[in-house]
């Protein structure tokens, strides 16, 4: 996402209004980013490049919990 609001900020905003699981699809795995991500208590992470089946599995698992 290219803007002043990144995916982590967006996840926080969504979670403040809706009790839904968040799964991050990202190319970033640096310590600073992961520390910010962990504060949102995500259901999981998927690193790019990724397999579509992995994404579907994570979504189905998150929604069934």
C-alpha cells in the first residue's frame, strides 16, 4: 500500500470497529515491521511470493475460529 496509511494502520482501524481476524500478506519481514504487526494480534502472516492455496487455507481457518 502506497500512502500515509499502511496495512498495519488499516488493520488497527478495522479491528477497532469489527471483530474480524487479520491476515497479513507481505513482502516485509524486518524486525520493526513485525513488532508493529504483532501489536495488532494477527491471525497470521503470509510472505510474498505465496501460493493461492496457502492464502485460501489461512482465510478458511481464520473464519472457522
